[in-house]
C-alpha cells in the first residue's frame, strides 16, 4: 500500500456515472485538481432505460447529439396491459441512448476538461479528518481536501458519512432485447408505457438503435410481484407490440407475430436498485458531499435519475469551488439540493400518490383531455415542473395538499395489499 501524507488532489470523486463525471467536468474546468475513481472500465454496461428528458440536455453545457440514438414523438399508453391508446407530439418528447455510450462520453468530456480518471479503482472505505479525506481502494490510499460520493445506489461514501437517511428502496428490472431492423425502425420514435397496473411503478419500452430496453420498476417491497408484472407486461407486448402506423398518430392495433421470445427476456433480465429520498435532508458532512443516486436523488414518479445526477453533480462542484476559495462549510450544498431538487422530488411524490389512487382516470384524462396531454408533454420537455401543478391551484393550494395527504394513505394501502392481476 502506497500511502501519501499530503492531499493528492483538491477533490476526489467516487464513481464516473453522470453525477461524478459532471462534477469532475465543472471542477476541472474551473482549474481545480480533480481525481475521478471509477471501479469499472469504460465503456461499460449499466442497467438503465437511458431515456433523456430535455431538462438533462439543458443542464449539460455541451451537445449530446453524438450519443443520442432515438428521438421520441409518440407514447403508447396502456393500463393493466390493456386500455391502449397512443399520443403523438410534433416536438420531440424525449430521447434515448445507452448508458455505455453516454457515461463514456461524459467521462471523456471530464477528462478533456482536465480531470484525472483512474478506472478499475473501487472505493472501499473513507476516513475524514479535520484537514483531509482519505479514500481507500483495493490498491492504495488517495487523499484530498474534499470528497464527492457519486458511486450510485450502493452509496458506500454516503453510508460511511451517515448520509443515507429517509431513502426508500425502489427497484427496477430490465432486459435489452434485439429486433429486426424493420421492427426497430417502426418503433424508433415510440415509448411504450404501461402504468396504473403496478402500485408505485410502471412498465416501459425504450427504443434504441439496435435493441429495445424493456423494463418494469416500483417499490422494492414488491420485488416478487414485480417479476410477475414483468412477465405480464412481456405477454402484453408480445401480443400488441405491432401497430398499423401509416402516420405518427398510431391508433389501429394489430396482433402479429412477436419479435422476441419470453426465454430470451428471462435470460437477459437484470435488477438494479433505485434509491428514492422522501424527505429533505443533509447532503454533506464535514468534507464529504453526496450526489446523484448515492444521495437518493431520483424521481419517485418516473424513476428518472440522470437529470438529478447531472444537476446535483454540478451543485456539488459549485459548493466545492466555493469552499476551496472561501473556507466556509459545505452547508450551502445541502441547502441548494433541498431547494432546487428536493422541492421538486417531494412534489413528484405527491403526484405519485394521487396517480396511484386513480390511475385509470388519469390514464383516460391523458387520452381525452388535450390540456392534460399537453401538460404531460411540457413536463417531459422541461417547460413545466411538478411544482407548477400545485401552483395551478392558486388560492386553493390547501385543497391540493389535503388531497395529496388522503391519496398517500390510499396509495400506501394499495401498495401493501397489492395482488397481481
Ligand atoms: C432499470 C433502470 C432504468 C432506469 N431508467 C432511467 C431512465 O430512462 N432515465 C433516467 O434519467 N434515469 C433512469 N434510471 C435511473 C438512473 O439509472 C440513475 O438515477 C443514474 O444512473 C444515477 O447516476 P449516478 O451518476 O448517480 O450513478 P450511476 O449511474 O450508478 O454511476 C455510478 C458509477 O460509480 C461506479 N461505482 C460504483 N461503486 C463504486 C465504488 N465503490 N468505487 C468507485 N466507483 C464505483 C459505477 O461503476 C458507476 O459507473 C433507471 C434506473 C434503473 C435501475
């Protein structure tokens, strides 16, 4: 073991996912010596739908065009793998990529900005003193003034700093399934979304250039029934994942030969945790900050986490810069995450409770009410925020709060007593 007395760098970041790479990018660009320790070797596979909303693109200060594989204009909604309808928008609703490509690209950008990346270094434990942080990997000890824990759901850094409170465990299953070029091109602009079937979760199909990401997610407490739901979702897709398109406004369903086998799906399926923070909290302790999944910053309604990773990585970089120049505590980081991200995530949680209570009603509202569909599109496009839903109630906001509280009771009950279809 090669141990060093003085800090190797000003900031070490554990994990080169979107949170870590974007924190490294901003720090390095500001001239801060930055070391990114990543346990894998890139490009690597990561279980993720890799759906990119517009707010991610707005948050990243360079174009992601090189890694975007598909542009989504249509959502095909179903509920209980039935009640199918689709909605189309002329402007792109979202984009899809793969995490192998995206994460490699972001890490390259961090490296080009001046960050040093060492792959194959797994952070195993950390120790902070008044002056510095020691980071222990399988090979050696690294020292820095500050440490950002961005190593995803495992959250070793967050755990050792006592920053894992109020995080509910979510879970998702996903398989990457290949298809013929004709099938891929037919659905290249379509996301399939089955919601309201599984309490607190949903099923999705995201099209990529050479495969589909097919997954389901929900509360980890329902891990077993989630597998049954996955099978139900796959059966539904096999039956319906073919449409008479004609134009983008697809509405005629045809039952055709399935393009994938259930056995292939069973062989490829993988599970991964989605940590969901459900209360405002601390996101730093002493010289340690946590960002992205390590901080539990994922959307409880959709499972979206890349935006929150990118954004919290940037906030963490800003807080480190401020600390290094002024010597103040990192309190402003926790404050910023609570104000800029948790407010929105707590609102998403309230909407999730309401959705869980009357899913089929909302499913049909999206079909029948143009305003609701437009609002859905605007949220996806980052033109509106969850918090705007509450604002829309004006002076009747208190009614919204009461409805959300009641909905939480019902939603919790549904989750607890869920019986698969
Ligand atoms: C099935 C599934 C589908 C999803 N789909 C979407 C989606 O479509 N859109 C979306 O926005 N979000 C989605 N998410 C959520 C999204 O994947 C995460 O929120 C996002 O990856 C968080 O980024 P991160 O940088 O915080 O962590 P990660 O992306 O998990 O990156 C952490 C990095 O740290 C490395 N690492 C781990 N432990 C260590 C260690 N001890 N030492 C060093 N390095 C380490 C890992 O190898 C990894 O590279 C999905 C999640 C799941 C499970």
